[in-house]
C-alpha cells in the first residue's frame, strides 16, 4: 500500500568506437563486460548465468509462444556467444544483451534504492571504459546512457516490479496504459529529432516514445508495446508476477528516476487493491503517446473513452489525486513512511511547476535540463532544429565519461538536484542491498566465488568439493535471503559445505 515493493532497473548502454562505425557492437560489448569482470575476479563464462528458469515466451495473457514462431531477439534464455555474462558482488547482472552491454540492478525495495544501484551501474560501466582505454591495441569504446543513436536504433531501459499474482492482468493493462502514456512528461529523457530515424526536425520529451507501435504485446525489440506481457516472475509463480516495463527512458536526474519508480509503484498498489476510482482509458493510446512526446509545450491533449479531453498534466493530476486519497483512506499520509511521503511531495511539486513554467524543472527532469541546454546553443549560434550540431550535443549529453558528458558538467556545477550521495553510490558498486535476496547472491559471490558454478535472480548453484552433483539453492522469495535472514549463517560459515548445512538446518 506504499511505494515500497521489490523493484529494479535494467539499462542497456549505447556503444560506439569513434572513427570506426563498422566495429562489431556485440564483440565490443563483450569486451566491456569482461574488462570489468576480469579486473574484479568475477567469473565470466558459459556457466556464469543459470538459465534454468528463464521463460521469455510465456505471456501474461495465459499462453506461451512457440519458439519457432518467436523472433530470435525474444529468446533471452540462450547462451551469449561472447561469453560475457556475470553476476557481481553487489547482486547485479552484467552481460551482453542484443549487442549492448547491460547492467541489471539487484532487487531493491525503495525508489531511492533503485536510484542508488542504477547509478552504481554507471560507475561500473565507466570503470570498464577506463580499463579498455588502457589496453594496447584495444579500440577506444564510448558508452552512452541513452536509448537511441538518433539514426533509427533504440535500446531499452526496463523497470521491473513484483506484483501480486491475484491481480487480473486486464486491470493492470486498463489502468497502466494511460499512466505510461502521460508519465513521460515527468520522466522523459528528451531527444533531438522526430520519428524513429529523427528525420523530422524538432525536440521531443521522450527518447523511446516513437519506437512504440502497439498497446499490449510480448515483444521488446519489434512492435514494442506500451504494456509488455512477458510472464517471467523469477519468484514463486503462484504468488507473484513481475511487471516488465519497457517504455521508460534512461534517466540521469535523480528526481526523474525517483518519480519514475515511485509513482509507478503507488499506482500499482492502487491497482492491486482495486482502488482506482475512475476509468481513464484512452482513445488511440499509441498515437497519443507520440503526440505528447512531440509537444514539449505540454499543451497536447489526450482523448478519453468517456469523451473527456485532458492534457498529460491533467491526466497525471488525476492519478496523483487518486493516490493521495488512497493513502489517506488507509492512514498512510501521516509522514510515517518517508519514502512514500517523498514521492508524493515531489510528484505534486513537479506537476505544479510543469504547469506554470516547465523550465523551472531544469534541475530535476532530464528532458527539461537537456532542452534548456540546447536552447542555449540555439540562441547563441542561431541554430535550427535540423542542425547536426544539436544531434551531436544530444548524444554527448549522455556520454558516461565525466570529462565528456554534458550532463556531468551540469552536475559538477551544482545545477542538478542529487537525492543520493556519492558515498552511497560508490558503496553500491560492490555491496548488495541488505533487504532482498540480492544480499545472499552478492555475498556468496564475494565469499565463495570459486565454488559458484552459476547464479540467477532466483538461484545460486554451488560446485561443492567432494560432491558429484551441483548443489542448487533456490531463492524464489524475493524478501528472503536478506542480511537479517541469513547474515549470521553467512558470518559463521567458513566454507560452502558449512553454509549449505546451516541453511538446511535453518529451513527445518
């Protein structure tokens, strides 16, 4: 009933070799992953990820697509040919996904936690780039925390939320589609160019909006849907579903990232409790998604099935007010839950400022900060939106190198609101969250790496000396395997044999 739930962020990074547009991105991405893995003693190889429970073709609408009918890009349960696929001591997964290096954060329980471990991924990717640049004969690789190359290719930043299985999926679709269509005005990352290949001049709110073509579907790289139906819970399937959200942008602003995770989480709570007070179903949601993104003045209107015409801001206010009433009805608006209070306060504040002067949000929202910077260049040099220099600035904005990335320059000058301090982010590079199963996964990698044959979100597989068969420890409950749950066992286990014996004894 609050913003707290098990959640996480997956980020695919844009990759390039300056001066060599023909470089193989999959091989380069493998170099990125292995550069970090080898320098930190993390195993990289065929046995590093446990694919046993992967089911990328199972659909939440009650069926499973045959492998013969699936596009190869949908098959996430096959080995990566670059053999770059590792689990890190912070509980995250670092691997190659569709020719991009991807950092999938460990499971966290709060929006601030999501920000912290997402930003830790930025530092991990930066270290990889630094290490590659120091290898003789290795081409220099640049990484970008964005979602499109401006030439027609798009890559994802996905969110994951654990929900109650008993919630009808039709209700999830009904109430989330309008929310996702509208929330981009708070959490879009901004982009130069209109259309998938940016052929039309202009600036839009979202990096990803133009790449979505259907309302609901299983695909993630073709015919991208507003609501993705992949039914792969990585948890007890009878109790949980994992909502796999593919419509978000890669955020660098903490406030936007917090609002993305936090507002979505509270809307999910209302859906689970059947507490959405009105039907906000849209007419032509895909076309509306594009129209809102193409209008940074925020005047574009959406048409509801009941005949009403609202702006995206008015639609988001409807969700906000419903959430506020929902929390008040349950006595959760007293301030006792600081995570929920923070999200609700920022939600109202940002909507208010967007409604009066969007540029007042330049410290907090990615698309506004980027637009303000671009308008400065446009005014100074009299540039039209079709000037290629603006497209180059758009790409440079997201360069992860602090000395090159334009966002980082704003950060260094104190022009961006930071919610999570650098000390916490640096700690999260190697340390897992303490309140989810990621703690057990990460600490096993830290303490017993030579004996780990494979791992995944819901398992750790040990190669125990003296045993012929591998020993699989399932972790189907996301809130078990925490420091509070198994910390003492981990502390008093000098080896894997002792750890497994103690875990067996504790489970009765």
